[in-house]
């Protein structure tokens, strides 16, 4: 018996960003936890380089074989990619022997919105 759980697909822009702009109101404890996890994951220079390599890669996704030249060993690259996935910044898909990574569709917009000023009423 299979225990596969089918999750609904999100249309680009369908998911609400994690948090309101920082200038709009104080974050709740839950919002702060989610946001801190994202920024903590990007606080490491190797992770930031990997995230940037995936985000800027042609076609919006990158094979681990194309982005692993960041000055650390392959096991360390795998560790950093795992941390980015755990923070919700990347998703991955295995194709044969390679794993392909892509930035979660709403991540960049959500991070951008978080750091912008709230619109004047």
C-alpha cells in the first residue's frame, strides 16, 4: 500500500508571502521564526552563492552538477543545499543520477515584499 501524499500545485503568485513588510507592523512570533529561518539559511556565503546560482541559472533550475563549484567539497555542497531546502528556499527533483534545484516560486517576491516599505494609505 502506498503512502504517497498528493499536494496541490500552486500557481505562480498564488501563495501569499510569509509576512507583511517590516514597516507595516511588528511580526508575530511565528512570522519571525519563518523569516529568520530563511535569512539564516542565506547568511552563509556558500549557501548564498548556491542560491544565487540556482536563481540565475538559465531555465530557472540547475543541476547540482552545474552549481557545485563553490570552493567546498561535494558533501558540503549537499549539506548546504539541504539547509536551503529545509528553509523553504529551494525545491529539488531527482532525475536519474542527478538532482535539479529550483527557487520556490514565491520566495523572491516574498523576500522582496518583506523588505519594502508598506504602501502609503
